[in-house]
C-alpha cells in the first residue's frame, strides 16, 4: 500500500522505515500536520498515517475519501481527533495503537512529580549561574503522602505501583475499576479524591464526561498546595481555572506534558518566533509549573512498538487477515 505519513519527524521516518524493512508498503513522509489545507497531499494514497495533533474532522475525511484514501492509521492510542461517525459513513477504516509503552508515560509522570517536588529544574539553572542558595527549593517527603489517580488503565496502574513504592497511600477514581488493580489501591468518589490527595495525577481518556474535569469547582475541593500532574489529555484540564488556582496558591505545583491548545505548539521548534497563546505563556511565568512538550511517550521502546503495531494494522487491512486494532463509533471492535 501507499501511505502518506503526516506530522512526520525524523524519528518517525527512522522507526517506521525500520519496521518496514521488508518494504511491503511505500511510505511518503510529510512534516506538516494533516489539516483541511494539507489534505490534498494525500490524494492517490490508499492510507494516511497520522498523529495526535492531526485534524481528521468531517471536511478532512471527505477530502481524503475523494482522493482515494480508505485507511486511517493512528500512531496513537487516543482517537478523539477523528470524526468516527463520518469515517464510518464513508466506509473508511480507522485503526490505532492501543498500547505502546505504558511504562514510558507512567515513568514520565513520576519524573514530573519528583522534579516539581524537589525543584530540580530551578536548582539546575541556579547552579549554572553560580547561585547555591536553597531558598525556594523546599520539597516534602513523598513517603506517607496521598496520591490520587484518575484513570486506572495500564498507565494509571503502573504509576500507582511506582508511587506505592515510595510509601504513598494510593486513591483512585475510574468509572470502570480495573480488576487487575493491586489491593493497596483504594477506589473512592471524585469528591473524596479531590479533598484527600496531596498529589493528583490524570491518566484518563478525553471524553465528554472528562472534558475540563479539572475545573474551578474541582480545584476548590482540593487541598491547599495540591500538586496536579497531567500526562493524559490536555482538555481534561481547564487552563483558565488552573491559572486561577496557581495565582491563589490553591495549586502548589503543576506538571503538564499535554495542553488543551497544544496543536499549534507542540512538536515544533518555535524558538525563533512569537508564541501568541497568552494562556500558555502565562503558565510559563510560574516558578512552580513544569511543562514538557508531549514527550511522555518518547522512548525507544514506545516508538518501536508504535511503528510495529502500525505496520501490523496496515498489513491486516491490506490482506484481510491478522490483528487489526480498529476503532468504530468511539468503541473498539
């Protein structure tokens, strides 16, 4: 098959080409995002391979279909950026990578917790400037603290295991409690988690129910000085409400690997220009906010798994046999 790869970075080219060593398929790599303006690039390609910030709304899908595309291969687990109803109406198949490396994301969430707690990023910059003062770097023992985890899929459970290893009490909330959860995980209502947790980590998918789950009302229920970590989906957090919480001191530390308006920012080098997202720039002014650019997934193991699963999905679509991780009507087949 001929596949157009959008939002392609050098590492995508490396890992996809390695997975396609037998050259069963032909990949054309485009570094631009898939949008209504760039969709014509896919004309004549049977499939497109896209990432989290590519747009696959009704107008884009219609263009892809008219250009001959019948397969949408997501290099991600999430599929909230795809209009699945329109894809189904057009008879287009949407496949995803349901799991690539839950350890990568969970471990990055822990890295944010540790860095924010002990302010290692501030200490690093101080030392480089010859400033050895400890003022403003005060942290706390993780041992004995309560960690609230929202979403207990594979990533959430791995994060729970790691934080339990630090001696933390683990609370969790999930509409579908995981039967594989260890006995030390205490499932509680959201209100209880909000009021009890010293650290809250978000590992839930983006759905209508979780959109802006962390809003002003939720933040007001939390402990003063709470730490919030989001390595899940950006729009789970209401950025304006979080900024207000930081200004009031209700939120003591904030770690983000995702951002609700990240599509125009993340995965690009914007260092030579002006970033016109005022909310994002406001977040960067807080000394107790640590932001990474959607890199939690970014490990050798994860990129290998993403590429290999994507190739397997394409193989299965083309041959009509084998494992294909298909998405339809917002539910997995």
